[in-house]
C-alpha cells in the first residue's frame, strides 16, 4: 500500500519521571490511558529493550480523529519512540526505530519515517518514495463505527485483493510528480466492503466527487474518506459540501 502524510497532527509531549512508571495522559475521553494505548506500549518496549531506569509521562493532545483509519494511534507511538530516543540519548537511527516499532503495530514503522512510502508485508516494510505533488486534502469522518477486524475478515472470505497494477502505476506517478495520474490510480480494496456495511461512506465519497474533488477514496479500513484538490477554493467547496453531514471535517495540505 502507498502511504503519505498531511498537516493534521496530535501533540505528543514526553517527559522523564523519577520512577519507572509509564503514565499516559490524554485530553480525549475515548482514548485509553492504560497499556492498551499504543504510545504506552511503545514506551514500555523502549524501556525494556534498552534497560531504561526511568519511566516517562506521555501527554497526548488529540487532533487526528480516533478510530478513523488515519493511523493516529500509530503516529503517537512513533512520536513517543522518537522522543525517547532523544530524551535518553539512545542515538538510534530511523531504521532501528522502525524495526523496533513493528513490534508495536504495523503502521508504526511508516510513522517513524513520516514520508511518502510504499509499505509491504503487513505494512512494516517501508520503502520511501519521492514527495507527493502539492495539493489540498479534505478529510471527513462519517458518524459510523467500523470494526477493522470485521472488514479484513470479509476480505478473506471474498475475492482476493488484487490491485497491484494500480499500485504500481500510482508509485510511478508519485516518482514522476504526476498529480493527475495519482488521482486516476487511487484504489482501496477495503472500500467496497466498508461501504457495503455502511452506505453513508459511499454517499460521502460521491458528495466529495460531485463537489469538485479530483479524487476521493476511503482511508484504510474506514470510515474516513479523503479527497484531493489542486486548488484551495476547490477544496473549500468540498469542505463546505460535506461539513453539514459529518462532525469531523478537516481541510489540510498534502505533505509527503
């Protein structure tokens, strides 16, 4: 799968403690502050792997939508690992952090690099690509919940996910900075499954396309849908069109 970044981020603050505890503080009610939190798991893994004698307090200020298919938890885990690398002067390379991060979650290695990349295996094998062309992105999370496990279970029962040709064309377009071909080759084999479970996702995507999006696609296993727009006014039109039907809508820039 091809993954990239946008300028929507959580704020992650990591501070040393005088004891060995890992403490997580979150400003969002639906994010766990215990060992289920990926940032907590990442900190514990760093502590155990490098025999750190001190614990850390991790403060998360959430902006990335939760349970949205956007990798917010993985991004927090990656930020925690990078912060502890500096805080404890471990001098680990990004490659070393990435390899360790794979034990926390399959999206963590990508988040360690935080660059446009092709991710293979379960997502843990990361090959960096050129930067994405400049564009605007409208991200909208519909008011539905998606079980990632159920989506992948349906994928295993149904037809094989075979979109390698589109993926290769998309990679070539990224390497060549070809925005139009990137838009034309975007695909997600999980999209039809999640749309079958929740038709509102399909309606949201169509709304974006009808409002002038150059491309629109569900992110990950959903339910979030994103759209690409070359120009800001175009992106504003999309944002205004979907803002009334979704509580969480963001107009951001493509980074990569």
